[in-house]
């Protein structure tokens, strides 16, 4: 099955919950989520980890976090189970996100 390095990245569209990474079947993962804003004005960022569907109440692990060019957001060592999905959204189109980490067979 899938084991190895995770390297997912995207420039976010304003106001869109973007699915960045899904844990493959029979796999667990430990990830880092890096969020950087390349714009002049701060961006408001949200991050959710879901069981596979769209984000709902209880899925959000960051809400309303202000990210500026001098204040990036870094979440480290987030454990994920088979089928879980990381969603990220921002209120501007100047935000880049990278999800990195490792997958292991379970």
C-alpha cells in the first residue's frame, strides 16, 4: 500500500474550502500544515480535518487565524486516519498552503 512522503500544495481561491490532502485507504499519516500570505493585507484562514465530507461543525481546527507576510501559520504533527481530508480556506487569493509529512500502512 501507500507509504512515503506527502507533498501537497495550492494557492487558495478566496472564500473556497479547498481539499488539499486525503489520507489513502489502509494508511495513516502525520502532517505539517504551512500557510503563507503573499499579499499586503492580512488574510483570515481556516483549517478543517474531516472524515471525508465537506467541513462541518466540529471539523475546524483553526478559525479566524490572521496570516500576514510576517506571521505565517504552522500546524505540526497532526495525526490523520484513513480517509480523513484536510481543507483550508482564506478570505483572499494571496494565500499559499503546503501539507507535508509521512504516510504509513496501517
